[in-house]
C-alpha cells in the first residue's frame, strides 16, 4: 500500500526537526504528552487558582475583551512570523529540486511541511489553551464552553501557522534563486519583528492598556482589533466567562464569532493549497544581475578619508561590500527603529538622563552589528589579508575606521534628535550629551572589534556570535556603566555625568584598546 | 533501436520577449540502453534541458517524450521512469543516509518491504553501510554524492539523468562513480543521460554526445564523428572549435600592453 505523500513529507520534516534528539525520538511524543498532561491537569489549575479573584474582577471590566484580543493577536502574529523569519534567515531552494523531480503534488509538499512542524507549535498551543482553560474552569464553564474555547485556540493559532508556512514557502521560491533575493530575505527577517516590538513597547510604556480601560480612548483600537480573526475568539471567551454554564446567553455572538473563525481557517487552508504551485517552482524569476556603478561622492570621500592611496581603496572596498548587503543595512534600520520606539514609548522627554542610559545599552548592539561581521564571511576571507603584506594591520585599521565612520555619525544624530525632542534642553546640554555619546560609542567600536577578533564567529550560526553579542549587550554596559554608576552614587554621591566622564568613557577606551591588541594578536595566529 | 527520449523543438526562454534563450529548439533522440552525453560550457543550457526533461520546469515552446510519456501531459509518469542526480542537489543534512534514502523511496512509492532491502543493497554497494546511521552533515563531499546517486537509483528507474556527476569529486570517488555508470549502462541496461563540461568523462562513458552552446545543439554524434566533423584531433580541440575559445596569442596580451606603456 502506498503512503500519502504529505505524510511522507511530514515524517521527513519531523525527523529533521528532531535529529538532535534522535536517541529519545521514539519516546519523545509520549514524554511531551505526559508533561503537558501534568501541566494542564495539575500545575495550571493550581497556579491560576491563586489569582482567581483578580481574574473574576478583571473579566467584568471594560478592558477585558481588548486586552485578551491583544494577547491573542500577539500570539497569532508570532505564529505567522516565526516560519517566515526562519525561512528568510536562510533561504534554501536546493531541496526543491528533490520534490519537483518526484511524483508529488506541490499541495502535498506544503501540507507535509506544515504538519511536520505542527507538533512543536502544538506544544505551545496546548500550554496556552491549557492555561486559559485552567483560568476559566473555576468559573464553572460547561463542557461545551470548554470544548469551544480549546477549539478556538487550535483554529486561531493553526490558521496563523498555516498562513506563515504558505507565505514562507512563496517567499523562499521568490527570493531563493538569486544572491540578491537571499540578501533581501535576510534583511526582511530582522525588520519583520519591529511591529511586534512596537506593540510590546506600547503595552510596557506607551499606556496602551490604560487607554483600553478608558471607553473614550479605546474606540479606535477596539474597532481595529475586532476586524482581526485572532480577536473573534476573545469575544467568545469573555462571553463564556461572563455567563458560565449558560452557552445560550451568548448564542448569537458565539455562533457568528466561532463560525467566522471556522470559515477563516477553511478559507486559509483552501487559498494556501491553491497557492502551493507558486510556492514550489524552480522557474527563474530574474536574470538581471546587480551591477556596480562608478564611484560617487560618498565613496570618493571615504577614499580620501583613508588617505587616497591603497589604504583608501581598501577602505572603500570594505564599505562597498558592507553597504551592498541589504542584510547589513537592515540591521542599521532595525536599530534606528528600535531607538525610535524606545523614544516614543519608554523614554520621557523631560528625563535628560534617559537618553544617555538608552544609548549606553542600545548603541553597543549597533556597534556589534556593524563591526561584528569582521569574521562572519569565514576564515578564507581573513586569509586574503593574512597573505597580503601587512595585511592584518591594514584589516584592523580599515575595519576600525569603517566602524567609526558608520556608528559614530549615527549615534551623534540620534542623540541630537532625541535631545531636541524636549525644547527645554539647552545647547550646552546637547553638546555635552553628544560629546559623551560619541566618546562612548567610539570606544565601544574598538571594544567590539577586539572582542570579535579575539573570539571569532566564522558564521552567523556560531555559538561565539551569541556569546559576543551577550558580552556587548550585557557585560559591557553593566560593567562600564551601570555598576560603576551605582557604586559611585552610593559611595561618593556622584551623578550620571561624573560616572560617564570619569569611569565609563576611560574604562571603555582602556578595555577596547586592550581587547583590540589581543584580538589582533589572535588574528595573526588563526589557522 | 527504441527511442526513449525525444525532444521536439524543445525551448525555454526567459526575460522580456524571451530574450534569453536558455534552451533553443532542441531536437534530440536518445536510444534505449545508451549513455548519452550533453556537453557544453557553463551556462550553455545543459541543466535547463535536464530540468525540462524531468518536468521540473515547463518549456516555453516545443515538447518532449520520455519513455513514451509526454512531458507536458504526463508529468507523473515521466517522473516515475526517471532518476535525477541534480547539479547542486539539496541534501537533508540532519537526516542519516538511511533516513534520506527511506524518504526518497517513499516519495517514489517504493513498497516498504522492497525499500528496506534496496537501501541496504545500495549502501553496501557504495561502501556506506557501516555509516548508514550517521547524519549526512558529517559526510564528505564524495560520500554525499554517493548518497545522491543512490537516491536517484532508489526506485530503479530505466532512465537516469546525471548532471555533472563527478565535478565535485576527488579522483578516487570520480573513478568509482565512472565505474558505477559503466555498470549501470552495460550490466543493468539503463539509459543514462549525462550532462558535463568535463571532456574525459564524457569521452570515456558516452556512446554518443551532443554539444550545446547558448541553448542550441550545435553538434551531435559519436566522439569520433564529432572530431571528424571539425577536422580536429581530440574532443577538446573539437569542443573549442565548435564553442569558441581564447586565441593563444591573446593569453599574455595584458602583459604586452603594460610593456608598451612603459
């Protein structure tokens, strides 16, 4: 008997995802089921029974529906972007040829890929649905209400996952055939997370939840939310919670919202299956190769800044290689977006210290994005410099200059812009802030370059990359800024500016120079 | 002799108004049991031709039959009678060799009881049986190529397409692949369609060859016939004569130019 092809693909996908746990693969599903059963039956009910009074009070508030809608929307959005982001990070079309050469329908491949990853998402869905059910059980919902609640979770999140899988497959086919397309994919993979971050910041510091509790300010948000399929279930949940054991009380609302969700799920499945032929194709989309234009004013200036000779040419080459990768530009755009969101939602315009604290914690990541790619193209790219006379020295010098020329102006502009938001800030304040930030960031660039040479990451999957990013994001700002700030405040009663001037800036430079020296030495020994 | 692959003005054009002719009016016949080589420089259209004949992409114009099945109307039947070793194939690196072949066999509907035995036989043939449970990510390039050839053979197709089968292999692995192709052609009676730009491989293995350049078939026959047609002494010379190459006097022109300036 021949097996269904989608089942073959799903099994293959599942095997790939569980290759790291091959030894326990036969028992893995049972292990997960037992753990989930323990969570849903014992842990969640006991955990949520502690808050049951608060929950009951919350259910009758005006904000209950939109807040549940927002939570569901965030998970819905997350389930859509996860498969897309995973695909875009590393767009691969090589395996397509296997499927296209085999007697299998594209819709079977799509369904198989979806079902193959579904068990892992099902774990998350079970935890969320189990938690909600545990929350609602003490309210004495009847069996039909609980069954509908669980079904709503399954339909909402699996339709999101299906949409994400179909979109990811189409993007993979569209982008995976050219180097430019793959670059676009990697660039999008990062940017796509920004809306989610914006929503999180809006909840954390933007007063979104407070606005939702106010009937006068929540109207537009409620209207927008009510259109989203992820929201329809929230209205049913709150209806059930307000009328436990009486499904008839919200019969019409339940029928329309739940029916709408079922229709949405079926429509998504049908449209996805229709789009499958587009998702699996090796037909070339473009033959236009990207071409280099003659150097303009920017590159001529960079060449001059590099002394105009061979070193200037080297510096320009580095800028070209960096700037022509959309992935690199998207990282800068992402950081700018992050800084803008922080300013909009979290930083108070009348808090002068907020700007400096923000820059101390966020700008090191920008440095890591710009300078940290020094070894990411692999050892072979470094060997080009090792082979050239005085190559290592020139590589370090050029990378440092490139880092400064990108990171320092951006940081200065961001600081000036954020300082100008509050009209009360004086020119002296603006100059001091900008000066301190420039000095800090310039030192950070040296620190990051040294660190990434000392602990090189030869691919973006390398564990060293993660370690380095953590050092840059956590150890550096805590070690050179926050901890000294606390100590100096407690012991000497010194403030933020004194800490930055006397400790943070000199310490960052000292550590940066030391790391760069060690990193350069390590680079010359890499084999 | 029975014709198993026949193309009729098979064409694949890309770009605005079909400006890029990847394959242009290809007329070709390949006979049952023969080893046919499609030879051409990089970008000549070899891989596109193979993809068209395996129903991976659709022709802009013309058609072809593979084992009597029309590539436009009988896609599934065509796919069942062909095995393909792609030029840059995608292996599932997180699968073991056994798991990968099991997956490929299931894709081609090989019955489970036959499949297990066949995987074992193929892995033994390629000397990979001891490492059948190792993940493919730990295999060398030559070993991966062996797994891919085994995957192309898993449903025992009568026609085998091998796109650059030895281009990434070391001499020892290349020799092994060459011997295997000979055995498949002579012992198992398979029709083999090889695409390559490595002339000695084609010269040694193929009964007949076709030379393709810029999408058009510009020569067809046995190696001796093509050498005779071009009035050259070797296949290499014939290939250069047909497809064009750099003149010997041009090779150091860049240096002469500098000397003139000095």
